[in-house]
């Protein structure tokens, strides 16, 4: 019996289910809502883990091909997949950090002037996982990791929205909401650069919104399509560079080109499974978090996900995204100089590039949008390349993935460097 | 009634929009169930109407009413646009 309890309660899926259960009970929900919410959270988390293993599986032959073709490590920056992939090892710390960081966030919003409530759920999860990984590498685990991780994350959840609030207010024309997204600092920096590069004779007509852009590219807004195209190209190019013999060795005798195309599509399917899991467990947790925060900190600004900006510059969103892809590709081709190749992180380029386009357009006109998008794509891809040696995720059996979110990387690297000064970690 | 909200990823802005719609529903005395999904997953889901931000509405093809919200942060606009569709 004791054995059953220990094994059952230390399972990451059950931990996160209990978190949801607690929240739903505290919110005084009906019994049926409590049961539905708890079970859907558990299923969501299981789906997420299943997606992660599909992704990790599809990356194993890719990493081998890449290594053999170029003699370098190739990584895809994707936080959710990475963090979901380490749950078998850090599955207790991650959900606990996610929960307690929210508690810290509420306390800070109540007692300090930083009245922000961070509500972007998948980013709370990925940041919590980043904290668990970085602390684990410093030799810190269990409750100590949960306490440190929750405090760092809770502080980040109010500080980053506060940093971007000046620009957020300017773009949205409202001070009621904030920007809760772990790429906000880079998007704001892109906007700042765009502002400096504004043309001298620029007026309010200097905006992409006055330009008609064909809607032909609209189908790319379903990001699975773009990701499918990019990943097939990346896998096929790598396979050709590695050569038929190497790939046939990996495919177990199957046709090598058919094998790599299927692996590339499997990678994307894994991402879609993962996101479905994220969707299912956030659909239950976030409304609970929102309800609790509205009760405890009335009038605080909700810090929301990046698409809130797209409506303020739909054309600039497309321009920013396209420029980010170009900037990102330039960085991919330059990244081998750092000793690691960062492949295009389509989700990041898409969502962050779009926002950089809007910020750039509003602050720096047409030229500003192009500069902001390109800079963002370049920096977003180059930062993982530069920071890669500091945090090693291969020890969790994961190859070919690394962190993507700029803000999480900044915080993680600061923690790692601080830990190294104090002589922690190997 | 059952509502589907759509955004690029299906758990950020669409979830916020869904919560706002549910809040408006309660104000009018209707219990609204719903689901936030991404652009790849809305098809074939049973619902009374679909809501999404204007810039992705053009990608949505459905025989159900599709409500385009220009500004997801403007609760007045959301209320004005969805209230004609509210029913038991």
C-alpha cells in the first residue's frame, strides 16, 4: 500500500493532476467540474509526454545524420518539446515550480508595484522546466530546486512584463494588459532598434498597413504546414549531405529518402501531439489561475500571449515573420562558427517575428518593421548558438533539441554563471 | 451552447477569448461550454459558432457562423459581436 502511494504520487502526471485538483477544489467548483478538470489535466499531460517521445525518436536519426554529414551538432530550438522530454527525470520539480511560481507571482502583484499576473500557460510550463534543468545541472534537486526555481520564475513573471510595459502600452494604446511571453525582451529590443532606424521624413503614412499584401501566404498561419515544409527540407538536405550509406544504416534497410521524409513528418506530428496535450492541460489550469488571481489581486494587469499584438498590424505581422525567417536563416548559416548549428525554430520565428514586425512598424515605419523582424530572427537563432555550451541537455537522453525562449535563456544563463561562481555543478 | 475559439497555437489568445465569451455568456444568463483550438484542429468539431481574431478568420472555412474579432482585448467588441448568437 505504501509502495503504491509512493509510486503513484511521485509520478509527474499525478503530481500535475493533484495540482489541478487542488486548484479546482479551492475554487469551489462543482464535483463534476473537479473530476473533468483533474482527469483532462492528467490526460493532457500524458499526451504531452507521448508527443515528446515521438519528437525525441524522430530526432535520433536526424542527429546521427547531421553529425556524420557536417561533424557538428545540429539543434532545433523548441522549449516545449525539450521540457516535455525531460519530464521522466524532472517530472516532480517542473509542475511544482509551475504551481509555486504562480503563488509567488500573486504575492508580488499584491505587495509590490509590479501589478502583473502572468497567464501564458505553456510558457509557465516551459520556464518551470528550464528552471528544473538549470538547477539540476547545478546539482540542486527536490524541494530546494522547487523553492529557488519558483522564486526566480515568480520574479521573472512580473519583471519581464514590467520591462516591456512602456512599449506594450504604446502599441496597444491601453495600459490595462501586459505582455506575458518569454521573448518579450527581444521583441522590445527589436522595436527599440527599429525606432532608432526610423527614416527622418517618416510620418504616420509610413506603415505597412497602407500597403496591400497578397493573402496567398495566409495558409502558412497554420504553423504545422510551414513546419512540415521546413523540416522536410532540413531532413532531406542533411540526408543528402550525410550520404546514402549512412542513412540506410539508420533506416534499417528502408529506402533512405522515403525514410527521412517520413522522419521529418513524424517530427512535426510529434509537435502537434505535444501541443494537443499542452492545450488539454492548459484549458483546465489557466481558467483556474485566472479566477484565483482575479479574486486575490483585483485590478492587476493580465500578462498575455504574443498574438494580442497582431491585430494592431496584420500586414506588419506577415512582413515581420518573413523578415525573421530571412534573419534566422542567416544566423543558421553563421552558427557553425560557434561550434553548433541552430536550425530554424519555426514556431519562435513565426510568433516572435510577427510581433517584432508590429513593434517595428509602429515605432520605426516600414523600414523599422523590416529591421525589427530581421534582427529578431537573427538574434533568436544566434542566442542558442552562443549559449549552447553552458547548459547540457544530452545527459537526459535528448539530442537535437535546445532552449528557444530568449528570456528563459537569459535567466538560465545568469543562474548557471552565478552557480559556477559559487562552485556548483560540474 | 458550445463555442470553438481559434488562434495560431490554440492555447494562448484563443483560451483568453473563450474565457471572455463564457463570462459574457454568464452575464446574459447562458452557460457556455467551449474549446480553444489551433487552425489545424477546428474542422469537424461540433459547435454553435466559431470565434477568432480577424487576421486568421480568412483561413477558417465552416458551415457554422464565424465571428471575426478585430481586437481581442476589446471586451465591448467581443460582446457586441457574439451577443446575437447567444442562446440556450
